[in-house]
C-alpha cells in the first residue's frame, strides 16, 4: 500500500510540474500583440499591427506637471517614426484626476497644444480594480513573463521590443528625448 501511495505521489507531482511548465511557457509567449484597444476616435486598434516595431507605451494626462512631455513625445515620434518606432499614448485619470476630459476633449487638447500626431488611444485605467488588461500585462510578471512594475505616475513609459515584449520601464520624470530612450531606439 505504501508503494502505491509513493508511486501516485510521484506521478501526481510530475503532472503538476508539467502543468506549471506549460502555463509558464504560455505566459512567456504572451506579447502586446495579443491585445486590441480602442483609439481616441472610437476605432479598434489591434496592437498586432505593430509587429516588428519598437514601441513606447505611455500613460498621459492633460492637467499634470509632466504634461509638457507631450512636446518631447511628439519630437521623439517625428525623429524616429520612420525608423521602425512608434509611440502609443493612453490617457488615464488615475493620478489626482489629472485627465478629466472626454476622448474628444483630450484629442483636441493634444493636437492644439502639442501638435500630437502619434497614435492616442481612448482613456483607460492604468491601475486599480478597473485596470485595463494591457496594463495588467505590462505590470504583472505572471502576465508578461519579464517583470513586475507599478505605474507610479502619469507619463510612465514602457519600451517594447520588436517582438512585443517589455524591454524597459522608464520613470515618469524621464523626458522622452533622454539618451537612455534614444539609445534604446537606435540600438
């Protein structure tokens, strides 16, 4: 009887470890290309259209001390968009209600004040109970297979490699044209 119990425990242990390995490999296969979002004009935007590009994902806000970073983001986009790089902006109202406007108001604000031409998405939540699934992916190692992170404030930047995986997480205070960012794009 003891032998049977021992054999069953070994077999059960093997089954469990295989399942865990399979689940882990599925997580590591997940990329930003698995997500579809809505752009600021209400149209579907399939992130798989970005395959092969380096991407900066950034949460934005119109009434923040860091809002002037829109200018640097636009400059970065203009300099590198023809070099297999793009920026995706996600307005979010998670930090002191600094993005209260509707998508229409945000789009007008970005265009009028900063000449934004990089893709802007519909306003989402980047943290908390209503966190958008893309940001769950970006912030949870169990989802992205790379690392855990926390969205600390508006204008946090996620640098995504050509394979759709997180390469770096950049502080909200780091300006878009910082050498760390430009070197990554050029590398």
